[in-house]
C-alpha cells in the first residue's frame, strides 16, 4: 500500500512537471510562430474573448501612452512580458509569465509551498465610441488563473 501511495505521489509530481514544460513549450512555440510570422497576432487575439477589466473615460492618447509605457518595460508588476505587439490602432497583444507560490504535495507526500510559473495571453482593446480600454484573455482554467488575470488587468489599467 505504501509503495502504491509513493508511486501515485511520484506520478503526480511527474505529471505536474510535464504539464509545466508543455505550457512553456506551447508559449515558446506560439511566440516563435508570431516572430516567424507563421501565425498572425489577429489569429491569436481572436481566441481572447473573456473580459477581465476595463478603464473607463480613457482617451485615445491615454491608450497610446499605456502602449508606449508597456513597450518600454519588460515587466508589469509581477508579470514578465515575453512578447508584445501592436495588432492594429486599437489592439495590443501581450504574452506574459508570472511566478507564484502554490500549496502542493511534494514527492515525499509532505505539503509544501511550491514555486510555479503561469503563462497568460492578453489583448488590450480600445473602444473609441465608449472611451474605454479593456483587458481580454482566454477563459481561466481555475481560480488561481482567474485571480492572476484579474490582477494583471488591475495593474495594466492603472497606467
């Protein structure tokens, strides 16, 4: 029974590591495809259909300042910008990485804080009719992802 528990725990840790590597590989593949122009930014932002925050009463000039500030930066709060590109006059694509601590079970079966990386893709959109800048991403896959996306949105709309 102890051997089965150890095998299950080890299998879960291996699964978690493999999933993390696949996520990083997937993001790196996406960035490389964007850089090589085999994928267009427009195709990426088409899948970013969930709003996570907005800034009301935002002028086009303020939106341009936000894009300029992001362009001059490699980080926004705890988020490292891995890729960024203007898609058109009213949309700006960002691919980010963030480190976070998660309470998890290690190989030994002991509960501990584990450092993890999360990758998120965002698009900033400016709607001139509403004078609104909004932050969009794909659907979150859990509460941690949701809170990370909302935190990024709060940080970006403060610019």
